[in-house]
């Protein structure tokens, strides 16, 4: 009974941690806008990058990574002090999945949210730290090559279970984490898949922000 209560507590704490909608908070705080009504409408770092540029997108990405890492860390703290490695992994996986779910379906913004990639990365840093560096390298290379963040994100989602299995072959719970997290991330990218199929998925650019274009059109109408 005590273990069940601890698992529930870990899930709730990590879910609420992951549910903090940093993209919405940052944009509303500094631009008095709702990111959910701009660009793709997604409340994640990629949409913030597309609309407002690198600095706020980087801030949102760091905050989303941090909440994933903190959610897993807190969940593992709730595990019994004498828990085995397998038991601690179970608490970590519960925390990771709860944090990603909180990010994707946040109760603070009507159970909507982002795609879960940055939050998954943060969870991975604590739960399976040696998986994180090669996946980060792959992500950077893919984004630089194709200029489409969703392609890189979905590719990493597919690679995640394989990486967990290859790097931690004895910790089967991490493979479960990889499979379930991959499923969540791919499910959240359904709209991106449709746009890719029709050749409509936008590429990222650092030269011009959507917000600049919107302000220019507003100024043109006012003149």
C-alpha cells in the first residue's frame, strides 16, 4: 500500500511540474501575447523560435528541459530510501512519463500543450544520462541538415528506444520508457506529419521572425 501511495505521489508531483506552460508564460510576460494564437499555435520552444526568435525560444527550451529533469528527480526522491535500482528506475519512469504528459496536456491551459520533446530530453538527462549526448548530437545534425525541427524530433523519438536498449541493456525498464515516450512524442506530431506529407511544414530561419512580419503589416495598415 505504501509503495502504491508513493507511486501516485511521484506521478502527481512530476505531472504538475511538467504542466508548467513556460512558452505561454514567457511570451505573455514579455510580449503580452498568447503563443497559442500565433504561428502554429503550439506552446513549445519551436513555435516561440519561429515567432519571436532565438533568445526567448532558448529560454523556453531550457525551462522545459529543466522541468522534465526536476520532475524525474523529485519522483525518484519519493522512492523508498532502501529501493533497489529497478525500483528507482520505475519511479523515474513514472516521473518521466507524468512530466511529459503534463507538458503535452497541461491543466493550466485547458489540457493543451507542446510536443514533449524538450521535457523528454530533461527527463532523459536524469533517468538515462548516457543516452542524452548522442541523441542531442543527432538532433543538432538533423536540424542543421533539413532545417525542419519536427523531422529531427520524430527521428529522435524513433531512435530513443534503440538507444536505451543499446546503452542500458540490463535496465529493461528504460526500454519501456523509451517505447512509451516515443509513442507520446510521435502522437503529438500528427499535425506535423500531415504537413510534411503535403510539403507544407515550415523550415526554421534565424533571419526573420514572424513577429517582425506581423508588426510590419500592422504598421503598413496604419500608415
